[in-house]
């Protein structure tokens, strides 16, 4: 089945080992000496991510989610049912989902009522009978969610007329119970029931509209490609849907607050040209549609970023998009590139985030400089920006760690963005522009609709370029000192100042706004 290809061998080994260490439960169930078959046990409550070690759950993989949301405009609550189709990877006496801040009403496994308890950020589920290995099972969770509930972290964005969601990196499970890790991508359908005057929209394409009693409408969306939980989009509001055509007939749709539609049109109309530019460099756009969702909120605390690459529908702060093209075009490209790096090819672990953000900034900056738009430092060429970034290399490695070795506090530091760009620039300098382009396209093709690790990228770059780049790239990605830049022996690194403060927690800072394309 497809989910077997979504986890690379190195990542699988890491996850299995970390699961055993974190939970005290073997990553694979013990084998009965009498029968020779695995003994049943509770599934490990982690996938062993190096950045978020408590995130995700093992013992099964999710094939599909069906989310059925009904929004009540009076109470502002969401009555929801999440139905998961899973396949067990070992016999399970109990399984768990990630869940936080959800009022669970009932759980059914295989159509039968199951026991459950909520412990910390886990929903532990005990089926009536042990689930055998390699079994296909449905898990149905009915619950109520309050998008305005105060939580330690949340994926909800409450708006005056409804909500949107921004789940990256680890907050999808505040919106729906799930195996909340990008390594376990799954197919999604969404059925959103809303009162008259509102519209429900989600990732994917609209496949059904139902007129219901009580002046309600149900909209059903389905994804053509699997989605990582962190980039799901579900939104309800007073929207107008603006359709336009992209290159090769690609359907583009923007989901725009009705009162803001006219003012936002200049920004929205830029998308077809952006898609055309990126397709020339990275190949055909990988999904069934693309567009923008300017969230209907001016609250500066609504979410801590400018834009977020939810699959097929990028979430934005609306006022940002009211600026002239030279102020927003580079970042619009950044978010569009995430459709390739981050959404189509998702990170195997959160330590691989630089693959997402480094690539998005790399092409976003190329787009900026091709148009002669000065960046935030007043620089107008990639070479000039990389020389400036190179000088900061040792300091960033001191305060934020190596590019591919983040932790939960510094995950979204500039090191994952511009630091990642510097690695890609060094690689292009080392192997040449033609070979670099071949590496990029081959990586996207090989890992499309799946996940990839940093080691996957290193291996593919070596294979495609015909050079053993293992040592070169590992020095750039994991070294504590900045390597020499190929082609620029005169570039120097500024000495480290140990007294500089460490970055603030990602919960307390505008972590996504470290993009150099802003």
C-alpha cells in the first residue's frame, strides 16, 4: 500500500528506536515462543521525532481521514466526527491518537463502542477485542471543539465569522484527533456543514454540495494527494470563491472574505504568473488546485506568521497582501514553493525542516532578485545576500545549532531559512547550475506524495550529480563550523560572540517570519 512508501528506511529506524526509548514499549511487539506470532501490546505513544519526541503514535498507519464538521454560528462551537481508516502494524490491545482540547463524546473501533481516556495530549483507545497485525480498521471519534479555547498551543484561528486552521508544526491534534506527524500522510475528505450566509472550504477540490434543512449547506472536499496533518486547511466564513486559470489549465481558486475581495484582487491576480515561473524551474505544479486564503482577521495575535502553506490553499494575513507587488511577490513565491518542498515532499522528521524552508526561501529570493527588487538589507543579488549570510554562519551555528539539527525552541530560527538557502547555494556552486537543477527535479519526482529525510537528499544529490557529496553536504548541514564556500575563497566568517542571547521560544516569537522573502 502507498503508506509503506511514505517512510524512508533511515527514518523508520530512527522512529522505531526512539519509540522504544521514549515509551519503554518495544518498537515491535514481542514474539510468543509458543505460537511464533507477535504478542499483543499497547501501541507506542510516540513516533520518536528528534524535535518533538512525544508526537505521533506507532503500531498503525493512517490511510485516510474523513472529517465531518458542523459549525454553529450562535455558540461558535464545532460538532465533529473524525473517522480514520488505519492499518495495524502489530497486534494492539490499545492504540492512541494525538488529541488536545477536544471534548470527546464517544469512540468506536470497527463499528463497536470502545473505551477511551484522555491523558496529556493523547487519546488512548481500548477496543473490545485485540486488533490483529496487518488489519484494516476504522476508528470513529465524535467530539466537540471550541476554536476560541485557550490552550498551551492551538491550530485554530478564530475569526468574527468562523475560523481557519494553522496547524504547523504540532497543533493539528487540537483540531481533530490524528497521528500528528508528517511521516504519516493520508488521504482526506472533509464535509463542512454551515448555516446560511457562510461557506465551508477545505484542502482539495469541492466534490459535493448539499442543501440541508434549517437553511444549512454541507460542502464536501476531497484531496487528490495525501496530506500531512500539519498542512490541512479547514475554514468557515463569509467568503466569495474567486476562480481563475493557471498555466496548462490549472484551476486556481482563492477563498476571500466577501468584504475584502475587491481590495485584495491585485494580490490574488499575481498567482498565475507565479505558478508559471516556478513550473519552469521545478516542474508541473503537484496538486489539483492552488489559491490563497486571506484570513478574515486583523488581530495581530491571530497567528504568528504572515503566510502558511496549507495544502492547495495558502493562509495569509489579509493586510499583508494589500501592499504593492515588490513587497509581497517574493513571499508569495516562498509559499507557492512549499507546494513542492513541504507539501508534496514532506519532512520525514521535524529535523528535516530546512528542506522545506531553505528551498522556499531559495526560490523566493531568486524570484525577487530576477525582478530587481531589493531585499530587507537593501541587497539586489543572491551572491550579495549569500555573502552576508555566510559571514553570520558560525554565530548561527552557535546560537541555533547546525542547519539540520534543530530543537523545539530554535526550530523556526533563521538557520532553517537562510541557513538552508546557504547550503543550497553552496551545493549549486559545487556541482554547477545544470546538475543542481537536475537534483532538485529528481528529488521532487522520487519523493512525490511521500516524505524524505536530509539523508535522502544527500544520497540523491550524490547519485544525480555523479559526485560523492556525502562529506560535503554533511559538513554544511551538521558541522559546528561554516565550511569554505566553493568559488568564493575570499568570503570570511564573523567570529562568534558567545554573549549574544539565544533565540526565544517558538511559542513566544513570530517564528515563521524569519523568512528572508518578507
